C-alpha cells in the first residue's frame, strides 16, 4: 500500500494538527501503515507554542494529494469536503475521525469512520489508543491535551463532556504538565492579534459551511480584550469584503471570543442580516452584536445559523 496522508481541516487549529499527528502515530504503531501527518495550512501561534513545548516538528504543508503521489488519505477533525484538501474528491478517503456534524460527505468505498460528540477530535483519538491498547508517548499526550484544551477553552466550553474532563488530567500527567497552568499559558499564546494583519486575523480559524445554498464563512479569534479587536473594525471589514468577493461567500460571521469571561462579539457582513439576527435573537448595530456566554462555534453558532438559514 502506498503512503497515506493524514490531515485535519484547512486553516488548521491546534486540535486539527494534534489529532492528525496522534492518529498517524496510531496507524503506524497499530496497523504498521506508511502514513504521514501533514497540514492544510501553516500552524497558528497557539499551535506553534504547543509544538515547541513538546518538541514536535510542525507537519509540512500540502495543497494537493495527487501532487504528493498518494491515492488514499485519512481525515481528522473534519469531514465536509469544502473544508478539506483541494482534490479530496480525486482520492480515496481511507478513514475519518471527527467530532463535528456530517455534511457534504460521501465515498465510493467503505471506510473506517469514528465520530463522537466529544469536546475535541483528540478526545476521540484518545479512546482509540485505549481500545487498541497502544501506549501514548508523552509528546503525543501533550498534543492531544492541547487539542482538547484549545477546542474546549480549558474545559469551559459547552461542548465539554464528562469524558473530556476525565481524560484531561490523565493526558496532563503523561505529558508532564500542570493542566491549569499549562492550559492558560497555551491559550494566551494564541491571543496575540496585534501583530496580525486583518487578512490574517479573519483567516486564523475559519471554516466554510453550505447553508441552504449559501456559502457562509464562520471565523473565530480568541482574545482577552474584545474592544481591542473592534478598534480595528474598519480594516477587518475591508478584509472580509475582499474575501467574500474573492471566494463567493454570501455571508461572513466573525466570532470575537473573550477567553477570560467566556463571551463573544459577533461581527457579520453579508446578504442575510435578518437570518443572522434571527439565529441569535439579537440586533446588529454597526454590523456587530454581543452574544453572552458564546464560546463554541460548533455548538453555539453553526447550529443556530443552520436552523435560521433553513427557514
């Protein structure tokens, strides 16, 4: 069998990188497969902090599976084709491990597919390690812990499950870190937004969703000061408009999430203002509105948008 590429979604966040590296390691050890964890974009500052902390090299960035000469790929932390590699429909999907909804996904052949509603994809992969009886190396535990912390905002997100809370201290022990101390340091490493251009800021953690025929881009940035980000609203909106024109998005929703107080400001541009306002039961003023208690795109934004766009 030729090499299998393992990767998370475009614009990879920490969980996308951690889950792909961890799953690739599991496939090598358990199934003796020739696999390589790669990335569909450069790592962000938070992930760079994690990789340096645990002495793991960043996966190389690839744009095309066929250009790499591979015929099979494995997906982690996503399954929707528009979030995947550019030529995903031209290769065989060998496996999927994810914790998101299933949409726009079909394959010609049977495959290994494991999806669970846990706080992170890394949590699902932790289960696989346990089920197969494969020991978790300290650096892999560190990556999986980081993916879990990132996706649940240190276990504060409503996506956090009892299982996530159970395994976080276990992974921290294997990785040799203090859960709270390390978690806060890691999250703060990803909030340095001042050095980023507006184009970079709106693309740090962004995914496209097909909602009733509309291509809706939903991005999220974490910060300790929402007002600091809103002070750049003019340049952010200019970048959003340019991205919408270039990619054909009908709407662009930016979550500006306060990781300290667990709230978000929603900034929206696009054709469906009424649907966005209906989704969150608020009124946009100057294109943005406060959304109390919202920290999870997966649970507190995308489902609400999906329902509103279907009306």
